[in-house]
C-alpha cells in the first residue's frame, strides 16, 4: 500500500474508537469487570460523549496511545473527567508535558521523579484495594453464579 492509499489519521482513530466501544459493549458494568463508574442519563448521549472523548485522546495524545490503553481504563478515565468537568486529553497531555519539563530541568528532575514514584505508589495501592473489592464481590455472589473451575 502506498502512502496515498493509507487511510487518513482521523479515520484510523475513528476505527480504533469504534473497536473499543464494541469491546466495551461486551463487558458488564460492575466491580468485577472494573467498570465501576457510569455516566447517568441518556445512554445515547453518554455513548456520544465517550466516543468524542476517545477520539480527542487519539487526536491530541496519539493513535498508538489510544490503541494501547486498556478499554476499561480509558472508559473510566473519560467518565471521571466528565464527572469532574475536566478535559480528558488535556489531562493526559498536561501530565506528560509537566513531567517532561520538570524532569528535564536539572534543578527539578529529582523532584519530578519523586512525584512520578508517588503516582506509581498510588497505582499500587489502587490495585491492592481493587483486588480486595473483587474478592469481596466474588464472595457475595450466590454459589450458582460463582465462576467454576474445570
């Protein structure tokens, strides 16, 4: 395929977003799946918002980032940003740019790195907390609904 035959960037982003939304449609909402947050109100408007937010991430942060981000994490990030009235792609760009500027400056590189380690510590604590929530949710399932092992 020549360069002129390749789909344009916007079409590539739209295709990735459509695939992510189709994947989300197969995943139940709830603690067990990690889809703990939902947008209330009109389901069609919520879906339109998610689509627009994900396209914005692809356009402003990049197609590769959009492709590689797990769909549930992306959805939940978009919902949290909506609930807090924050710009989804703007948050991600600011995080990257702010860290880069702080890290590349000799006077602040150690402090920037310490903040990165702090975020990684939060991520670890969240994973531990969510694992406990998942175990609790599994324990509360009726025996007939619990996953079976073969």
